[in-house]
């Protein structure tokens, strides 16, 4: 699964360029770097509008129009690639409202006794990339306006991530993959071909501070390197 992620680049124009966006788009979401993005927090996603890419403010945790409450979003922070077309929570968004979640890394945890030890997975060059995602806008009973929410699609891990976890986010590794994922008329078969483990060498793993364990912390210190862990050295793969 993916329970936290980052977007630490300070230069909004650079982020826009990496995602094929008009830089003015990021002014709509008051762009700011993030070091510990957590479920049920507001963020933003990239969607398609004709041939252009647009920014859409959205909260992490997919909530459909048929849900009983917004609390359901906490159950839908990740969507397994294998069941997107069959599960009620995801099949409509998979068919018509796909998105890209901008990021430069994500966290997974190992448990040692009572300790939760985080690892940050990122590109060796620390450039921005995108997760495959789904989004929807829904107004539940009693609400005045619809709210947009999203989920991150997950797949099997590559060898780097498998050292820590048995799932990983589905990464759209280049601009062509992003275009294919966002193309409104794409076939389910073509979409599924995108939802595979990231190529070997695409990601690097780094053991980081347990400061990231608390959602209250969202600052550069979350990525401070951790002391060497028994049997792992500094965990830099």
C-alpha cells in the first residue's frame, strides 16, 4: 500500500514542467512543498481537459456519491490494480475519471518489535514523477457542495520496494505513460498494461527519521537519514 508520500520540490515552475502543466495552474492550489502527505488531507491531482492537463484540488481518500459518510475515504486511500474494474468503489472512476498524483517519493514501514521504521522511496535524481490515481467529485446528503477526492492505485512491488513491502504505487514512469493513463477513451486492457511495478533502478530506498510517523510533522526533518539499522547498514539501495 501507500500510506504517505512527498512532493518536496520548492520550485513550482519546475514541478509544472515535469508534469506537463502550465505553471499558472499551480497558482490555483497555492503550491507548497510537502514532506509528509497523509490520508484525509487536502492535496491536488492532475486531470485531462481535452488535450491539456489541469490541476484539481482534491482530498486523499476516495469518497463516492453512494457512500454513507466522508469517513469512507479513509478506507479508500489505495486501490489495487487487479480489481479496479470489478470493485464498486473504483470501477466508475477507473472507466472515466483517472488522474495523476504528483510526487517525488513515498514511505513504507518495517516493524521491529514496537518500532515502525520508515523508508523513503524516491528517484535517484529526486525528480518529480506521477502515481496512477482515480478521482471523483461527490456531494453527500446534507452537504452544500461536492468535494473532490482521490485514491492511489497500487500494484506488485519491484525488487527495491519488496525489501520493505509487498505492494507499491503504480508509477507512470514517463510522459507517454501519463498521456495514456489520462486519455479518456483508453481501453481497460491498455490501462492495465500501465499498472506494473516500476522498472528496476527507477527508485532508490533510504531509511529516514521516525519523525515521519506522526502526521503532525510535515517538514524537511522528516527526510533526515536514519541511523544504520541492524543487518541493513544505511539502507541506500
